[in-house]
């Protein structure tokens, strides 16, 4: 997902037909958090590979934060973990009454 998001941001940033970027979840939630099994897999990576995995998230957030056009997040349902980070990277974040925010990964020491 992160590589697709980053690639999309790169392409849209240079598209003169795009005047504003609106980010929203496709389904019941804006972003329900990272796949815990993937996090367990990353724990077994070499230091270099773990760093690269972390930098993928950092790069996506940086590109969203520095996007050259106005950015809006439409947040509904769960917005956990990295979703909270993405919400902090846009210019305007709008939440529906059912939106729930959390950094639940701290419960398991991540």
C-alpha cells in the first residue's frame, strides 16, 4: 500500500489538472492500522531491511506533508497508528462523528 500511495502522490503532484488532493478510506475505516503479522515479520529483518521498511512509511508521510497542492483527509471509522500520522500530514483533516483515533500499537510495545 505504501509504495502505491507514494507513487500516486508523485504522479499527482506534477499533474496540472489536479488542484486539490482528498484522501479517504475505501471501506468502513480510514485506516485501521498496520498488519500486526507484517510487523512481526519486520522484526526478523536485518537492520538495513528494517530501516528500509520504516523509511517507506516516512517517505509516504513526507510526500503527503510536502504535497504542493491543498490536501484534505476525510476520516471515518477507525484511524489507528499510521493513519493518525497520515491525518497529521494533510492541510485539513475532517472527521465524521463515528471516527475513532488511537495509537493502539503502544499496547504491544511497538
